[in-house]
C-alpha cells in the first residue's frame, strides 16, 4: 500500500524513487502519514457497523500513533505557523 503514494509523489514531484531521497523528503513522509490515517479510517468504518469494539480500538490506537508521528516527526521541521501547530511543547519551553 505504501507504493501507491510513493510512486504518485515520484511522478508528480521532483523526488527520486530512491530510499534515501524519499526518506529525506518531508512531503513524502507527511503524505505517507496522511495516507495511513485515511486507510485506518476506512478500515474503522465497517468495524463500527459490526460493533467490534476491540478491533475499533486497535484501529483508533493506530490512527492516534499516526497523527502523533505526523505532528512530532514529519512536520517538526516546518517553519512559521506550521511549526507552532505541529510542536506546541516548544512554545511552553521557550516561555
């Protein structure tokens, strides 16, 4: 499933389809995280209808981990407003 967003970004942007180049691209890392979150949400919707709480909580935990990864690691190098939104702990440490 990861190949779909990686190939798409390779063809639409100037990021080479190489492990080193892809892993250093903030656009690629953030896009893969958003793709994972959308896949997890798509998996959680049918489980909600079947009322399987255990599987839903596992999906919710994976979704939460993806969101935390997105904000703390993928978007932490963003400057300006994006940095303020992605890393609120830096504001309290500097105040």
